[in-house]
């Protein structure tokens, strides 16, 4: 969807629609009269296209939610007023702009705080919250794969792996997880000699056999939606003894690789227990200080209740999540209602 097609621009509507559109776009006294929720957004063009789909915008409009593009060439405080600011841009300058805005506009909900988001941009710290939780209850156990950070000098990787006691094969991921295509690239190293071919800075994770299926757990506030995605296939001991080298994968899971309708072994396809996911999501919302993120979770093959979180992403591709239109609009409305109740009390 091009920016000029978004209904934040009043002069693109015909004369019949103009009375309603004018009242929506003149963000002032009429906003309160019609109880319109104004969401300012600062997103990349790719995110706008995938997230602000026509069906979603139409439903939002019907529920009284107006999306307005934030002009990055103008001071943020001169725009709006907004009830919510939704963003996914990177850079120190933008983070500072948002932090200043949060200080001067405490009445506006910023999704999400830039400092909290920054925590997920580094794979060294990304999974630490999950590791610290050590979550284990009657529904299962959630951990993280053993991992090692390599910041430079590829020639020393093999020694570092031996010293840390990591077991091959190893998944190599870029240390920086900024949402770019490069940050999603993965490599699978089968032998020690091949480790020197990797390109630091990176994180090495022990590969856990998981039946070739991962679970994407989308979190929108308190709402949770789980979908299956195909992943890397299991590695057998025979394969590990014969295969050498580093195999690169541009991106492991995507919408085209949906496994929801595939004929899978029920032991592999079974979703993680809902109570376990609810506990995990609640704890991470608090520890991370985020409300919009997803988890990549795998089940260790041969077990029913041993899970690993292998990645966490801020503001993921919600356009790929079934039913995201209703879930997300309900979430936005709940934010405004919650803030209104706090002000009233």
C-alpha cells in the first residue's frame, strides 16, 4: 500500500465521502466527539505494505481507529495529537526523538519503548530473559539452546567452541538482529574445520533436533496466536559423520513455509500447551517491557514437553498471522480504554 493511498490524506477522497473524512482528519474537537483513536505510525515502506493491508485498515476505520503517517521531516511534537504511536524504525536519532516525545507526552502510548526494543537487537542479550526464567511446570519446560558469542577473529572459533563444550552441528546467526534481510540469514556448521569460514560477529547455538517444525508464537498485548512453520530438518548421527562444511539459509521460516495444513507426525505437530505459553508470554511481557513481539519455539525431538526459544522478534510480520486484523484492532482499543479508566480513577 502506497503512502498516498492511506486515508490519513483527506484530499484523496471524493466529494461524497468528504464530510466523514474531514471530521476524522481534522484532529481536534471532533476527535473527542466521535471518539476516534488516532494511531501515528512510523514504519518502513515494507512494513507498511505488509501490515497496513486494506482489510485491516477498513476494519480499523469501522471501529473508529485512524492511522496517520508520521512525517519524519517534521518535529514529532508538532504532529497529532495521537493516542498511540506505533513504530519500527532504527537508529540512535529516532530512538532519541521517541524518548523525548515520551517524556513530553506521557498521555500517549508508545508501542513499544525504544530502549526495550533495543534489547532484542542483540542476540547475546535477546534470550537471556528466557534463560533467567528457567520456566518449568506441569505443562513442560522452556529453555534456550547453549550458545556462544564470537565478536571477531574467525580463526579462533574452533578453540572457543571446544572450550565452551558446544556440540556440533552449530547454528550461526548474526549478532545484530535489526530486522534486515542479513540479520535473518542462518548457517549450519557441521564440522570444526568449517567454523573458520563463518563471519563474526555472530552467535553460535547448538542445533536441537525438532522434527523440522517450529512454532511461531505471536503476542499482541495479552493475546497469543500460534502457527506452525517448517524449519531445518533433523540431523542424524550418520549425516553428521559424513557431511562437512557450512550450509547457508537466507531465511528458515516464512508464510510460504506454513506447516499448519501439512500431514505431520502428531508428536511433532502438537502445539505447545496453552497454559505454558500464557505463563511464558506474561513473564516475558514484564521482563522485556514489550507488548508486540513473537517467539520462535521448537520442541526437542523425542520429547513431548521440552521446548526451546531460539529467537525473539519485535513487531514481527503480523500480516502473516491468521486473524490479525481483529486481534490488533481490539488490542489498540483496549489500550485507549485502559488509559481512559486510569485517568478517570
